[in-house]
C-alpha cells in the first residue's frame, strides 16, 4: 500500500544542512523517493518556515534567490494553504491532542491533503492523529515506509492505574 506523505519543515531543512551528513543524506533520500513517486505533500506554512530558517537562521545562510528557487520547486507538490478548513481542524486537533498550534496546523494540512504519513522529527514518533501517522524520517528508512502506516504499539504498563480501586461484587450469601 502506498499513500501520500506529508513532509514537515525539518526534513527540508536537513536536506540543505551539511552540518549533519547522516541526517542530510536521509532527508535527501526521502525527498527524492517522494518526488519520484509523486507522493510528497507539504503546506504553505512549511515552505514559509523552510525559507525563513535557511535564509536567516543558518550560520551559513542560503541566498534568498537559491532558497526561493527551492520553494518554487516544491510548489509542484501542491502545498496546502492555511484556509478555513485547516484552521478548524487544527483547533480540533489542539483540543484533543494538546500539540503546539504550529504542529496542529501541520497535522491539519496533512489531513486536508489525504496523507497517511507525516514525516517529522519534531513530533512523537508513531503517534496517530486521526489517521495521520507521524514517523521520524531519521529513524525510519525509505524501505520501511509502507509498514509504518500502523501506529507503533504501546507497551503495557507495569504500574497500577490511578484512582479508587475497583469494588468486587460481593458473593451472594444464602440463608439456611
């Protein structure tokens, strides 16, 4: 099974960042894989964040012209605009999952585009946000992508639950 994959800002940034060659290679591999399969998706918010980071926050800043060319190339992925649908869904996600507002907008944009996977280093790996599975692209290889649509199973806890202990029903007594 193959589905659409939403790419968060940090993946695009690491693909440009030569300070961590391992993450750079993995990010580039993901982007090429999604580009070749025409399954990559993102949002206008993500592309704006990418532009801001690589032109202003990198120690060796990328020129505005080079960064803009890269942003323009990702316009082929039909980036999701921040519109009423995305805002309403982001608000619902915030209420239920207590994510930061910016992460809620990312998850909502992934929903709006029908994605099944969201590649992000910034969110909890394996979380399922109403059908959007978050995976860390630096721990998940491209070859494992299709198997990642199911959330990572939660480990059974060894701790007792909180609250009052459950009452056991009393055994019926019979009078003689």
